[in-house]
């Protein structure tokens, strides 16, 4: 199979070849495999990556419902990050819900020339006059850092002027190598300014935070439903349907559950250092994964009633979906999938696909780091390049409210048994002979579809139509093609249904006009359809 | 908010400059785009265009990083170009700057020259475009892109007699239409650009990553030799108009026309084609005839329309022309672009509005916040534009015709037709059908308001019955009440039990029966307040939401909530206890009309029990116009509305927000809504013959100046009595820091107001659960602070455990118990011994009967603990009880009953049944309300 990689790379110029070859590997679990990741995208080859602003405003801060997020910059960036990630949110208890809104300073040429901070101040004044928000987050776009607008000073001014919380994020698009830099900047801001600022009592047992769950298509709601059913209290969600008022007291939680490792592991680590909060990598996508996750959480708390309740809920939930699950598995089993998204989902969805008997032949992250592929153990070996160095790494001291709820021995034991504070990466869960590709580009997508012939390609809107027009089913895993939730027990069925309806859509059988002369052979149609008698 | 905001853009109605440039290049054959800047620009624009066109969108970037931003981006740009050429082999590349490249001052033409110099064999033409994101909108970017293409190629001015047709940013389907029309009518033309196939390709398993359709470079080069240019845009910026460029540089005659949308503009286009030597195919006349037919068919519906059109300047102008020629008024024409020409030309094209008696509003530099507020102001009932209007459409319940870029939530944005006779016909049908649907789907709400009769006692349906809640109430005609509903003809039908005494008298203008309306009754008659209303639809700044509504009740008090059955029970008890009970009032603890179903049900129960007692209601008036007729039919005689302001600006200080038909209004909007609806409701109530009192809470420093004006206005509306109440500041409210107005101030104001409107001077600001004559409140129910002295039961009394949530009725399944009331009774007299609290539990009711009942070990454990805690009693009474607790109780000889009665009655009945059983006489004659479980 090595020729697949070679053939794809052959199209590149020598320099690009050198740059890309280490980002593509064929899985061989007998070896310690190393992949190149989080490197600069190569200009001109149609990367799917976004920018630092997209990671900070679009991903991490965008889903917060109780804060007015103000984009400081020309209009485009604000517009393009307006409601596009399908982060769902219910109004908070005070009725505020800013998720439907887009606020921008819409900078014009004079603002670039003479400085934009006056307009920013005025925009905050106006925004405050209309909405009376308790919190405002300012996110800057490319020109802001270059023309020297001091957005942090404006934020400080707004705090004293209006008595609100106002935090500025210097997340100019050109920082870092992808949206990943923006995640880090957002994480830092939340840690410095929000987490731990509300010390009011939180009288509950089994308190957890859900980190890296952005409630796309309602995923977070299904996850919360399961957690609450078992008896956990969810203090704060970072950040899907999330509120800064909850995040302010997230340090009251006993355990941080990390769903998306890439975008939020910084908060998990910093909260561990500051408050002693343990964290656990979880996955609520895929049934076996959920069971493992729930058992791990129960093991963390260690009490028999939690464990028993966990088993009860697992049994009940599985019983409720088993009929439909069998139906979809029968229809999907034996298919091949390729996944290329984000910094965590490409791993998570392999678990869910496996539940349906679907093999993943190709998986890659858009903006993952080496630890997302190879596991956290490689973090000390990752060489920090110029781009990463530009993103501040906060030094976190122990807070006076630090509390370790595990004894050192127990913590050690849990590290070994449930992988506490660890993530082992995607590669170890993949089969030999499958492919891992970092920062897949347009051309490579096309080439891999041709060589590996997956039945389903999970990706985003930018490459969806390349794939779909090649006759291969393409589902978006960023926005779920307006479907979802896919998480939890109930979400699994929706996922199974979406795949089944996609693969068995009657349209695939009608591609060829019966009266047209054959030209260029048969189209690449997905297998399936014929055996559908339902 | 009506004011025009300068610095904050709330929900933009425009996209960025480079998006327009990229779109222009997509109309060229074998062209690619490269954005010189951060890769996010490429990603965002690709994402955005792909969602609309449902086509692969390839936009390369130079992926500038921080290093490039600081030291210059030429290295990245050259690398990007090399890779793009190697992978795609394009014939022409649009190289555009972005915010980043412009801000760091990249010398794009110089950089491209250096690239050409170092790549001598280069075949691809490189077109530099200055495209700062802050240079305008995507609309201006589009024209800049087209002009840059002409300026960046070596054009051939050899005359050839052909005509250039330049298209604006239109849909691929419209581009295809233009192409077909021109192919038939005008041989030798050049359509520039032509996005029809590149952005709306057919299903093709062989993906060609380089867009090969569209205008070819060789044709573009010949544009300088054309005899004329027809530019289909009125608002292309003069400095970036490709037609103007060709005219200036090569002397090609320029003809400008609006995009051919609608009959008149298509006529103008066809005429121009004929003048330019074209041959109009006979088919066009047939299509024109069909459009005429469609216009005639739909004129009666078109005239209902008040359209709000938003989007690119040319799109908005053309759509407004189409609307105008169909008699469909344009209430609002708005563009996100900054364009004085747009304002002037569009205004002229619209003329005076058709049928709404107000000038249409034309706005540029608009965002959706402005569009939304103007929609409300102008009463728009049809939105025409991009899918970004969907949030506005949902909030305002106005249908949206998606026919512009971007269309993100529906499919088919690329296939939308607006141009030519055929496209206009399809579009007109879509617009008109939305108007018809809105009309057809909202008429039920109106019918309900005038013809609804409740079900009669025997359950027969004797009238039109529609749901009391639902979207049909939110039809456009009801959504925004600014004038009072008129009630013509005979008095609305009363409930089947006839005109009650008090209501009849109130209708005749008598107010003496009510202690709050007539001084005579003030000290003689008792009233009972029933706290049945949870929650509120308005947030008053002097209110604390965990306490009773301060509009009528004493601030700071809080009353337990009752359901309709419990309220009836309390009424019965009050009637027994209170002397001279003449009035039953509904005054909280929240807003009675927030959940009107509960109120209606309670009123009906009480009216059935007592035909004479007067029913009165306090309300903030927000929902009053929608329910006043129903209230009247249910026998309401007295109404109190709290009106705290005369002017919206003052009201905006007093009310934080108002919830109306699922939408939360704030600030001035909320204020106007509240004041308008209050007046509409009050007028309607007077028209229906209700006695109406208006409360005004005097808030020091806030509304002092308006109290008199309110009294005058109310007097003019026919209100019977006014009541100025002092604001009692409550800590924790926005007005908590204000000083309470003194008695002298109140007295003076009451005196001044009294000249216009009789004043109630004996207000006691009661609690929402007050009972008795004014000033002599009594409470007599289970949770009261001073329960009536218990009568000791005689010997042989039984201990009976009764399950209840409210403390009034047996209202809980055993498995949902929150409190257990343990009584002692001998079957005659009964005494409450203790109230046992039951610990928290989770999960559905597990008594085996409740909704979602399910047995799990955890709930099982809860039941067992509860049972264990009750083994000392002789009987258990609950609304329902499951088998497993019953079995255990049985084992211990404890009897289980089910009942739906007051606690005391139930306990007494159970005890009496036990007495019977013990005496060996147990028979089937259990009290009606009790059953052996």
C-alpha cells in the first residue's frame, strides 16, 4: 500500500514533497510512529485550516450565551463566524442569549489609518446601552494587532466604566499556524479572568465540568442528560450552551471531563495546577466509548452507588436503542469510511463507526498536534517552533483554594487504570494498513478518495462537494449537515439513520442516463441501494 | 431601538470585499484565486460560498503567519503561486490582498512582477487586486475584481462590432438565463463574467478541480474592441465599473441598465438588446405574456404586501421595481453597502407607498438591527433577501423569500431565478404565495377573538374551538397592537351560565360591590385574593421575582401558588369563614394573564359555584387586548390595570423587558409595546362594560411628572377610578435604592388626579393571598401562620398520613411525595399533628402509575424509605399509590386510600372508614371522594 502515499506525493514539487511526506503515514502499530503536525500550512495548496480568530472567537467563545462577543475588525470575520457552527443554546435564567447575534466594529479605512480603539470604545458604549450585558469579550482580527490598537486597555476601561467583566483576546488571524492557536489564547483568557471568580457555594455531590463540548446540533444536551441521569452535577460546560457565570465557579467541580482534547486541554491542565482539579479524557461519541467513559468517571469517584447507578443507566439506555441499533448496523456493516475534521472528532467518530461495523481507512486532523495523534507522552519531545512560541504559555501557580481530592497513591492508580490526566491519541486505535494524514488538502482528498475508495467521507463543507460529485457519500462532521445530535446513546441512532439514508438514497442509482452513450465507464457510485428492501 | 448606531454593527447585512473579488473570478474560464493573507480568509470565504452554491470552492492563500506579517509576505506569496500553478495549472490567477496584506503595506504589483521575472516560462496571467476587507462590501469587491481583470490583461482594441454584457453578482441560474437570451438575441456578444457553470455544475463523477467554463481570457481580451458595453448595474462604484473603464480607456460606448428583474426592467433590457442590433426571439413575447398573466392573477394578493427588501444595492433596487409594478408596497429597501446613489435612485423608483400612507424607507449602510427595527416601524409583512434574514423572520414572524446570496439554510440558492420574464414570474409567484399563506394561517386567531365560545357544561361543542396557544395567535395582524380592537355589534356572548349579578351591575356602571372600586364597600365587603398566577411576562424594575407582584400586592410578601381545584377549595372555605364575601380577585403572585388557561379554568370553577360573587383581575395589561373578551365572557366585572407611565421613554426606565408571543422585547420597544397594549386593553374593557381601575405606582424621581397625565388619559378612555400607590423600595431590585414617596406627596397627587379621575384613597396594597375586608386580613388555610385552633378528636382516633404538595389538596402520587401531613381523626373531628418532609428524590414517579413510571433500584429505595417512615400511622391517603408500597402497608395492617379532596376532608373520610371497618360494618359506602386503594 505504500505506493498510495508515493503516488500522491509524486505530484508535488520537491520542496512540497519534503514538507508533506512526514504528515502522511500508514499505520503500523508494531512501531512507534511519528507524524508531523501543527506545522505551517504550505501556501497555495488549499488547506482546510482556519485561522487563530476562528479558533478563539468561532470555536471557544462563540457558543457562550451570556456574553456579548464583539469582533474588532473589518466586517468579514464577524459575519463569517456568525452562527455557522450550529452551537445551540437555550436562554439563560436572566433571559440573555447572545448566540444568535453577531457584533462587529466593522472597521473602515480611516480606522485602520488613525487607529480603531476609539470606534471600539464607542461600539462598547452602544452595545452596552442596547443590551446591558454583564460580560463583553473582544476578539481582534488581523489588522488590529498591526495598527497597535490596545484592546486590553479598552477592556479595562469598559470594566471600570460600566462595572462589567470585559476581556480582550488578541487572536489576530495570522497568529500560530491554525485555529489551534486561537483555542490556546481563548483558554488563557478564560483561565486568567473568569475561572475561579465566583466563590459562592455549590452544594452538590459528584460535581463535574464538561470541557470541549460545543453543543453542536445539541450534542452537549444529550451528554448532560446522561451525566445527570446517573447523578452527576454539571457545574459548567466549556462552552456549548455555556455561560461565563458557570465557568466562573467551575473550580468548584471535582473532575474535569475533557471531550475535545485539542481545543481545551490547556484549561484542564491549568485548572489542575491551580485548583488541583483532576481531568479525564472522555468520549461521548460511540456506544462502547461512552460505556468506557462512564465507567471511568464512576471509578474516579469510586463509590459503589455511583458505579451501580452507572451500570443501571448503561443497561437502560442500551436496551432502549438496541432494536434500531441492530437495524442500522446490519445496513452499514462492512463499509469503509474516511474522516478528516478538527482536532478530536476524527478519533471520536471512529469509535461510533466501529459500533456500526464501519472500518475507518483514513483519518486525519485539520489542526491537531502530535499529542492528538501519538498521545500526551510525546509532548516533552515536541519541538516548539516560532509560531507556537508566539502563543503565551501561562505559568500557573497553586491557588489558595487548591484541593486535591485524591491521595497521591490513588491518583497514581487511576492514571494506570482509567488514564487519568492522559490521552493516548488516535493512532493507537487504528488498524494496521490504514492511513493517517495531517492537514489533508484538497488535492490529497481527491487522490485518497480515488485510491482508497471509501463509501463515506466525513469532512467539512469545503471538501464536501468534491467528494459528493465523485459519487461518494459525504457527511459534514463540523455542522452535521444540519442534523444531530450524534453524541450519547440517542445521538448514535441519529448518526446511524443519517448514514443509512445517505448510503441508500435512491438518487445514487439514477446517476447514469439510460439513453446516454457510455462514456468513460461507470461512475463511482457508492455500494448499496440494491439490497435495500425496507 | 430606533436610533441609528454608528460604531457597533449588530448582525451585519454585508460580507467582505475579497469575497466579491473571488466571486468575479469564478465567472472566468480556467481561473483560480489566491488571497494574500491569513489562511482564515480563504477558509471562511470557501465555507461561505460552498454552503450557498453547493459546489467545491477552491481559494488558495499565502498562509501568512506572524513572521510574514512582520517581515513581509512575499516569500509566502511566491511559494503559494508556485504551488497553485503546479497543482491546478490555471490560465489566469486573481491575486488579491486582504486586511492583513493591506495593513502591512504589501507591494502586490511589484511582488507579482518579481515573480514573473523569476519564472520566465510562466503561462498563467496574474491579476493583482487591492482588496482590503475594510475597503467596502463584497458588492464593491465584485466590481473591483472585474475591473482589475480588464486592467490586468493586454486587451485587443481591434473593433469587431460585438457587444459586451457585464453582469453583476447574480445567481448562476440567472447567469445561465442571460447567456441563453444573449445567445439567441445577440450573436457575437461577450458575457462577462459568466458564473453559471462554475458555480452551479452538473453532477459529474470526474471532478475537474480547475473551473473550465465561464468567460474565456481570449474573449475578455476582445472586449476592448466591442461596439458597446451593456453594464447591468446602476450602482457599480464609478471608479471600479468595468464598463466605465472600457469607455475611458478604449472608447467603448457604455450603456447602463438595472438588472432585468420584473416586467419593466426586462422590457428595458430587451429594448436595449434590440437597439444594439439584437433580434428578440418570438418566445420572449410569449414569456412576457405569461408574466402579465401572472401579474393579473396575483394583483389582489400583491396589494396586501409591504415588503422589506435587503441585500446588494442592485438587487434591492430591482426587486423594489418588481414590487412596485405589482402594487406590492415596499416598506423598506435596505442595503449594507454605503451608497448615496442607491438611496436617491431607489427612493425615486419607489415613489409614494401604495396603500400604507407612509413614505417607504430607503437605507444604506444598514445592519439587521436597523432592518428589524424598521420592519416593525413600517409594519413590513414580507421579507425579500438572503437567508441571513431568517432570524428576523423568526422573531417577527414575517415570511422570508430567499432569493439572494447567501442562502445557507435552504437548498437551491444557486438555482434561484429572478431575471427575465420567466424568472420574474417564478419569483412573483413565490412572493405572492407567502402573502397568501400568511393570510390563510393567521385568520384563525382573528376568528377566535370574535367568535369563540367555550365548551358548554355537557361537553357539547357549541362553537368554534381553536387552541388557546400556538402560532396562529401570532399572526402579523395581531402581533403588534397599536390601536384598540373595536367591538361592534351586540355584546359578546356570555358563558352559558348567563349574566351574573355583579357582572351585570358592573356593566351598568356600578362599582359599589367591590371594596377597591367603591368607598361604600371598602369596609363592609370582604374580598378574597386567589394566588394562581405563576411567573410574569414583564419585568418591572421595582419587582423581586421571588415575591408577589407589587403592582397590586404588598411588595415583599410571597404567597403560595394554587391550582384551579385548590383555588376553588379555598374559595369554598373563605365563603364559609368570611362575612359578606363579595369579591374574588386574581392579583398574583405573578401576572394573571401570563398563563391565562389557569385563570380561565379557575374563573369557570368559581362561577359555577357562585353566580353572584364579583370577579376581579389585576394585570399589567400587556396581554390584556388578547384576553379581555374571554374574561368578559367568563363573568369578569372588575379590572385593574397598572399603568406607570405616559411616555415610552419613562416606561423604558420602569420596565426592563416584556415577553410577548415568545419574543423578549427590551428598552423602548418593550415600553411602547406595554403602553400600547395597556391602552388597547383598557379601551376594549370599557367597550365591553367592565369597571376599570388604573393603578399607578408612584416612583420617586422616575414617573412623578406623568401621574397627572396618566389620570387624564385614563379619564378620557372612560376608566372608572384611579389609584396612586407609593412605590415601596425592595432591596435587590433595580429601584431598591430609591426613596419611598411620602404620604403627603401621595395625597397631593391623588388630589390633583382626582380633578380628572375619581381616586381610590383607601388602598392597602394587599397580599396576593389576602382575604377579608380591606385592612382586616384573615388567613385560614393549612400553611397559614396561625392555624385555627385544633379540635381534639375523641378517643379511638386514628393517625392518617395524607400526601400533598400544595398543603391544600391531596394532589400527589405516593411516589412523588414531598410532604406528608399526618392528621389525627376519629371520623368526626380532625387535627393536624405534624408535617413530615420527605427527602429529595430524582427520576420519574415510581408509584407505578405516574408518567414515565419506571422501577429502578434507586427509586425503589426511596419508596421503601418513605414507607418505613410511615409505619406508625393507621392509614395513608394519596392521589394514587402503587402496588409495591401498598403490599408493604398491607403487611403492617395499614390501609391505603386514594382521594381527591382537601387534606382535612380526606383524613376525616379515611378515619371514618377505619371506624366503620373496626366496628365490622365496612360496606361499600365510602365517601364519594375516597376510594380504597
